[in-house]
C-alpha cells in the first residue's frame, strides 16, 4: 500500500472493558469485551522526509526517524506507536515519515486498554493514509499487527483481546472472541443495557500496573498456564476440562488452570445470559469470575476486592475486576437506579480505609475505531 491523498488523517480508537473472560486470550480461550466511550485520538500528517515526531497530551514528546523504527531502538511510550509502524511495514505497507499527535481520555495503565487504543488509533490512521480497507478483514489484520506491535516491539506479552475489542466494537454490542484456532473468530453479542434499565459502572482504583515494565505478575501467570498445559500434555488450557484438573499435582498450577477452565465455561453461559437478557444470571457470573481471579488466579488486590464487595453489598447484580489485574479497574452491573448507591458505597469503603477516592465512569458499548 502507498500514499495517495489525503496527507493528514485523524482516527479515534476506544478503550474497552472486558465483561467476562479474563486471562483467557493467551490460553486460546474466549472473552467478551466491549468498546467504551473513553478513547484515544491520533492525527497523522505525512512528511516529505523520513522524520517521525510523536506527541501526546499525556507524555513527553519524541523526535526521531523511521530509521529508529526499523532499528527497533524506540523505547518507552513512543514504542507503542513505533511498533505499529514497524508491524505494518513488515506487512509490506509503505510507511512515510509522519508527524503524529495523540490525545486520550483513557486512564493510562488502568486496565481500560489505553495501550491498544493508542496502537489502533495509529493503525487506523495509517490505513486511512494508505487507503487500506477498514472492513472486517481489514480490521482483523490491523488487530493482529497491533498485537504484534505490543508483544514483539514493546515487549508486553498481551494476548490480542484489547486490539480486537477496540477495532471491532459496536454500539450496544459486545465482541465475543474465540482464540481457539490459528486466527481469532469473533461475533458481536447484544448488550441491551439502556432498554433494560441497567448501568455498567467502571471504578478506577487508581492502583497502577505496567504490563511492559516487568512487574512480573502477568508474564508469570502466562508461564504458569503454559506449565499447567505442558503437565497435562495438551497444547493449551483451552483443551482442558474440570476433570483434568485433578491430574495437576502442583496446587498453584491447579488453581491457575481451574480459573482458566471455569472462566471459559462462564463466558459461554454469559453469552447465553446476554442473548436472553437474563441479567441476574449475568451478574452472578461476573461475581463468580471475580472470585476465581482473586482466589485461583491471584491477580486481584485489596482495592479491587473492596470495590466489588461494596457494590454487591448495596444490591448490584454483579461485579468483578476487569483487565489484567494487580490494580486497574472494577466493573459493576447494576440496575440504573442503584448506580449512584454503588458509587457512594465504594467511595465510603475507600474513605474508611484512608485510600484516595476512586474515579467512576458509566460506560455503554460504543463504536470501534474509525476515521473522523
Ligand atoms: P492499559 O492498556 O491498561 O492502559 P498498559 O500498561 O497496557 O495499560 O499500557 C499503558 C501504557 O501505554 C502507558 O504507560 C504508556 O506507555 C502507553 N500509553 C497509552 N496511551 C497513551 C497516550 N495517550 N499517551 C502516551 N502513552 C500512552
Ligand atoms: Mg494495555
């Protein structure tokens, strides 16, 4: 692909919450994220030389050239952008010198996928510049390139859910993703929040992780899942069922595998509940997912557990941590009239512990990445 016109484009890519199916993507499992109204905007302007500038309203600006991208010497936050240019260049795209300006309403490192939104905004912008299609197949390709950017260039071993959610999201729809095969298979699932008088509250605990900076937890969980699959003699935990778990003698590996196996089953039940609008059942599945992530997968933290417990105490249908864990955000599914009480109960529980007040966002399933 090569540039024709225009020479400047703007693309918007949303963050996401994962409704259910956590730490399943890299285990060839299933998940159901949806795109949210919080989003990242990227404006890409073609230069006449090989220069590259990357400016964000949330970070220090970066100046270099495409040679730095090719040499893979870009580090820190600009590597998410450079990684996308590198990945699409690998796929044969003619990447020009660019001035890239980024702005975002997504909290960084908060589990709402600011990283994928950044990648996808740049990828969709570049697609707009080179005239690449933004149909379903084109979006699957961009998602794969962005995933490659994050794993191979940035060095964060993420599984691919976030990029697919940002690129395939749709209004009032979640995206069911199945990672069983060589390429992910996706379909949309209705999430009729408004007509059912329901609200999803996202609570940002303020506790921060970094998937790329070697805090170890995420990569360690991935390694434990691979070790559990190897001990069972299967390619991935997707192929395991509950009976297999008794064959795992290491209690840590058994607990990690139990989370993945039961979470994959919960996703199937949750999709059935969404399609039939059985909200009480969906809420119970969310809460069960949280307990599994807390007790078996050990990726929750006190701030997430307190938010979930406070929501359930005031009558929410269900609540869970969302994203990789070790901080970040919790989501609560509640009747809309309960939502203010949910926020108040979480705030009070945090204040009682002397923790800084969390930030809440009410989110609805929103459009995927697009050119403006
Ligand atoms: P999450 O994706 O859950 O927000 P990650 O740790 O995966 O958390 O990604 C966060 C990192 O992505 C930030 O530390 C920063 O390096 C980069 N990033 C994301 N969005 C932006 C942005 N708008 N401006 C600058 N850097 C960003
Ligand atoms: Mg991320």
